[in-house]
C-alpha cells in the first residue's frame, strides 16, 4: 500500500478523506443482475418475438444459430411467462434471503437454534423443502401426466380396486380385484393420468403461486407501508385509506369478471390476487415501521448523519422483517386455497395441472377410487399446515430482542 | 473567559396539542421553555431534574434530533471557533439554523449516548457494523480501515476487537453502554450528550461506565452534557450542574457549590433525596407535596410554588411554614374540585353510626388534610373556618372563593429573576429577590 490509512479514530483527517471506491454494488445485487436480468430478457423475448405455437428455446436456438447444440442438449423447453417469473423470483429468494443467511453465519446459527426448538416447524420446513425441490426439478424428470384410457382407475401400489371399474388392469387380478403396481405408485385417474406425476406437477404450480404472489405482495406491501409510515401527515392518511379500499376490494368477484371477459390462466390468477392481496401486509409493515422508528437505535443512526433512505433500508426494514416474513407465510395458504377452490369449481386454468384440479377430477369416483382425491388433497392440506407452522416458528426465532428481554 | 464550546440561549421546544376534525392547535406542551447555559471546552455540565421536566427534550433539541421551537444553540467546536455574529444578529455557528450540509458536518463533532442499552443498537446488525456505519456515512469507503478503527476503539472502551462481529443480544447492558460510548466517539467529536447513560445499569457496572466516561473525556478533551435524575451520579462526574424544573432551569452553578449550599428550594429537595449511609441523618429528607403540574399548563409565577416547601406567605399572615404549605395544598384541592364532601361524610359515618354533625365533618376535614384544629393566626383561622362551613353545607364555590382570595402566595404572582450568588452560581427564587428582601425588612419593623 502506498499510503498507510490511519487505523485510530482520532487520526482520521475527515476533511481530506479519499474514498477508495465509487458507488459500490453489493455482491447480492451483482448476483441478481447476472442471473435475473437474462431471465427477464428471456421473458421479454418470449413475449414479443416468439410466436404462440413456437417453443421458446427452439426459436432461441434458431435465432442464435445454435439449433444443433440446443438439440443435442435437449433444450426444447417452452416456458410460460409464469415459469420465467418463477425462476426470477427464485433468484431473488436465493440472493436476498438465502445468501444473507450464509453471509451472517453467526445470526443464522442463532436463528436455527431458536427455530429447531419447534419440532412441528422443523418437519414443516422439511415438507416444504420437498415440495420446493420437487416443484422446481420434478418437471424435468417427470413428464406431464398424459391421457391413457386403457390405464384408467389403476389403484395405487398395495391397493386394489374392483375389476368392473377398470378397462384393463396393469397389474395382477386376484379375487376379481385389480392390484396396484409400481408403474403407477399412486394410482391413476379416470383418464389414466398418473396421480404421482399430477402431484409433482402440482408442486410446481403451488410453488409458483407461493413465490410469485409473495414477491408481488412483499414488494408493494413493504414499499407502501414504510413510505406511509415515514411520510406521515396527509400522505400517510391517503395511503392508508387506499389500503382500506384494497382490503375491501372483492378480489374473487373481480377475478371472475376478468375470467368471463378475457379467460384467465394461472398468470392472471397470480397477478390479480397478488395485486390485491398486499393490503394487510402494508398495514402491518406500517405499524411495525412506526414502532421501530421510535427505537433509540434509529435515533442513533439519525444522529450519525445518515439519510432517511439508509435508515429505512438498513435499520427499519430489516427489523420489520420478522413480522413481514411471518405475515407472508400466513397469507400464502390463502392464495393456495383460493386457487384450489377455483380449480375445484372448474373455473381455474385447465392448462396447468394443479392440485385443485386433481381433486376435482376425482370427485365422481370418490366411492371406489378415493386416491384420486385423497393424494392431492393431503398434499394441499399438509402444505397449508406447514406454512402455518412455519410462520409461527419464524416469528419466535427471528426475534432476538424478545429473547434477550425474557432472559433478564 | 474563553469561548464556550456550546452556548444555549433561550431554547424552547413546544409540542403542539391538536384537537378536532381540522387539527386545530389548542395549546402546547412546553417541554422546554427557555433555557440558557454555556459549556466550556473540556467541561461536563450536568442537567438534573425529575422525570418529565424536559431534560431529554432539551438534549434532543440541542443536538437537533428535533427542531427546537425557538432559541439559539451556538456550537463553537470542530474548528468553528472565533466566529462572530453576522450583521443581522444571527450566529454562523447556530445549530438550529444549520442547513443539511452543515448539519452533517455538525454530526461529526457532536454525538450522543443513549439511555437504554438494550434498544440503542440494531438487533440485526453486528455491533461493529453499527459503530462503523458512522464512518461509512461520513465517506470512509474502505471496509478494512473501518474495521481496524472500530476494533481499536472497542479495545479502548474495554472490549475486544473480536467483538466486532457479535450481535447486541450477546452483550450485557454495561458492555452495550461501552459500545454506545465507542459509537459516540468513533467520529472523534468535541462534544457528547449523554442522556442518562447509566440509569439502566447496576450499581457496580454504573461506576465502571462512569469512570470510563471520565477517562475518555480526559484523554480526548471532550465536553459533555450529562443528563441524569440521580444527584449522586451528577456529583461524581460533573463540573457544573443545571437543575431543571418543568422546562426551566431553576439553579445553575459549580457542582461543589450547589451540593454544599443549594439556593433553590427545589435543589434542596433533590439533594435531600440522596440516600446517606449515616442512619442518624436519615429521615430528614424534604418531601415534596402535591403532584407534578402538567407542562401544557404550567403554574403561574414561580413554577415550583405549587410544591415548594419554602413557599412565601403573604404579609398579613404569620403561620408555621409547614402549616402554610398544607393550607395551600388544601386550597389547591378545593380549587381543582378534587375535594369531595361525601367522602368525608362517609369516613365519619364509618366510625360511629349516626348522621355526622357539621362540627364533626369540619374536624374530619382538618384531620384528613393535616390541618391543625386551630390556626395560630387568628384571621387565617376565621377564613378557614368560614370556608369549611361552606364546604360542609355543599357550597363549594363560595369556599373556593374565600380560600383563594385569602391564601395566596406572592410566588404565584411574580416570576422570579435569576439571582447571582457569585462565580456563575445563579438561581431563580423569590426568596432571593429584592422583593422578598424588602418584605423581610418590612416585617422586621
């Protein structure tokens, strides 16, 4: 080093301080830019340049002149805009939630120590991890369930069904009952679709709903809540009245209206419910931000000369995070249930295999082929339960202050 | 006299009270109502007073965490020395008029230590980052340099450099307060406001932190405004003391002098509240009667007159001081409508079960409010007796009229000026005013 920088606080010459760098971008931001921007560009490309009937990656290969390489690698996917948004959200989740946990190992260990006290929550976390991994990777290994009328109503492995209900039994027939096989471990539906494949593809949809709506709700809710808390006065008043409107907005009816006019896919469902689901979060964030901004450490930061943006970004928002995360884990089940209900009523997106649809497809056969309803039903039930347990446990784990105070 | 590092002039902070649909202002809480003092370089000034008297508001207004309503805070530290007033009378070093850039510069020269160690650090940030953030905000971009400086500073306040990465919940209150001091020091300021820095700590830890503050002050020549409600803490760290009551400074002077010879009755009362180890002197504390008045509607005249044990008697009366105080308290009760004859009646009926006579009721009232059965001053006795007659016959308005017109103190009418007792020791009490002296002279005749 050419010049030794002073390492004692009273030797710093503040008036001639030469900073070593310009505006610095955090590693998290860099990673997001490197990974997220291509995904978003792909989304735009898919939306504007690729035709309806073309597969995105095939077209991309043609445009880049790399068709043969793409073919060799098996890159022939045709992601929907929901898929692309999902991938982007996962990157956001990785770089801004998982990576910080790694960067602050000390705090993470502490959180984990607190979190694992809650057994049901640990099991919930394992279950949700399975759903997440299954949802993200499953579709690459398990094909979309396809109609095969000859394989209709096959029972799950170790189960059996009366012979009269099946056209053709894949397994053995004994005592007039068709036995299940490993070919269809969880049985099949009336159309002969593999229930296991349906559940795995349903995981993807579930995770897409959970992640994307959460991102929309969190982004709008946190911004709205903190701005409202910090602006105060009539701005606060107007913003909160707007939240009242959002909260009392009949989202379901609005969605049905859109459905009848434009027809609504999964993307529209996520968009509508995300855009009208942030009211409670905004209110929550506002009240939390108000109470945090009265804390002495915020005053201490203010007196250090820091600007409002810095105070909000580095001190207020991180300290509202525990409540925000909890609140979000508690509203996700609402979205999942809403989707399942719509699918059950037959007004969901028929192009995507959701759990709600699987449940709905089995309702006529519930007396002799109950697995069609039970398997996706249990998956949905357990997932919702897991989110609820997780929310509770996170609230307890992410609150070092409460812990420190109770030790006194 | 050398130039003070900080001079506060007539500082006021009023919080508006708003009401109704259109937020009309209906009054103001006068948390700080015109205080003035100077702090010399390297000096510690103690600001003492009971809870709610405006000490902390004074501190936050001086350091401009809140904008004061009125007044001037001239800060001459950090290379601002020797400035003279502009032609329009404003001072270039007036903190209350600093613009954004000047204010940020001021933040480097004046810092603050907070009261509650458990909430003065961001629980989700390693303490080293919390301290180093100040360096970052003021333009030090080099992370390694920040870390070195903060590590060195943590060692100086008695912790280890490795504590940089630990989180606030991993420290004890005393340790956190040391880190709080480190945070206040990290920008190398000239002036620190310490807002009750030890009131949340155990006695033993308190002493350690106080001696650390003392050491640091000597080493770096800091000036400190030390706020506390604890007279014994003040005595151990402060060079001078300012005593605050309801938003005003009632007495200011050298610590030794104030402790040896307090001039204001309120200071006397505060001093008598210090616990003494000597059992023989115990129990002689001055007990202040009445409740603390609201700062939104402070008493007229001397603000302390509603609770003062030395409140002045009018010329025509000659009562024992204690009796006079109780008589005034009784008058206040009746005036505020807090007196309830039915309560008295009930108490009497409880004792013996027949309808109480008027005489019995009057006795009970005197008993309840610690008034003697007959006052030594005949005219006062007559007025009190008539007022009591009115009270027992449920004629409260007439009683109030009689009491308030007869039992008035000059303290409620005249606002006392500061009297100098030599060498910067000032107090504001009518007892020291010429007015009072004249009274004494008259009554001696």
